[in-house]
C-alpha cells in the first residue's frame, strides 16, 4: 500500500519495483503474490480510508507500507503523519498481518527541522510498534539525476531494480520466518 513511488508513476506498471519484486519472489520460489494497492498522490489519511477494505478483501500475510511522502510534501505536521502511520500499522496487526514499513524522505527545501522530524517518524515508529523498516527506499537513487524523472521526485525505470533490491534485502528475512 503506497503512493506514486509504489504505483509506478510515469512508467509501465511492469517496469515498477513492485513487479520486479514479484519477479524475485517467483525466481526464489516464494509462494507470495504481491497485490499493489498503491495510488499516486495518496496520503496516510487516504491509506487509512482504504486499509480496512483492502485487508478484508485480500487478507495479506505481509503489508509493504509506503506512505507519508505526499503528506510531507503538503507540509502536514509530522506528528499527524506518525499518528496515521501508527494507526495503519495497528490495523494491519489487528488483521493478523506483518508490516514492512518503507521510509521516505522529502526534499531539503522544507528545512532541516521539518525534514528530520518527517524522516524520524519511520525509525521511531518501527521501534515503537516493533515492525521492520527499510531506510529511505530511494537512498541510492534520489540524488542521481539519471535515475530520476524530470520532476526529480519520481524514480525512473533505471532506478526500479535498485529500489526492488533494497526492499528485497529487508523482506527476505521476514519471509524466512513466515
């Protein structure tokens, strides 16, 4: 469940990291099917509005949760973003699924204090809720102009395998315990 980063904004869906991660699962003979419930432009509030229906419809074992960036880009209070993410994790747990929290960062022009508060939501929440998290999923991508689309916010096709591998590195240990 995510936003444009997971929805594959600006590229064919089969080129996005979610599809590439599914290919890795298939190659590793892991009996999991990824269901992409990501919507470009989605926020944590949007995720809250649709999480219950998605959990009921799909009864997942693991939810990859990649939300918050659009909240940050809109200047939402980091405390509200964290509150919404916390509630999402609670609902996922209540449904019997595990969460892998995928963390994001926002551009530095929002100011150091805000950007740090925003990013720190992820490791703090991961510790508080005892869920694994992936540090900034665009770490090796965001500052590489040839891996970003013209808007410099969305990764391009070239970046997708790097993102998929970063997430796989954190997902694989979870799958080994399931």
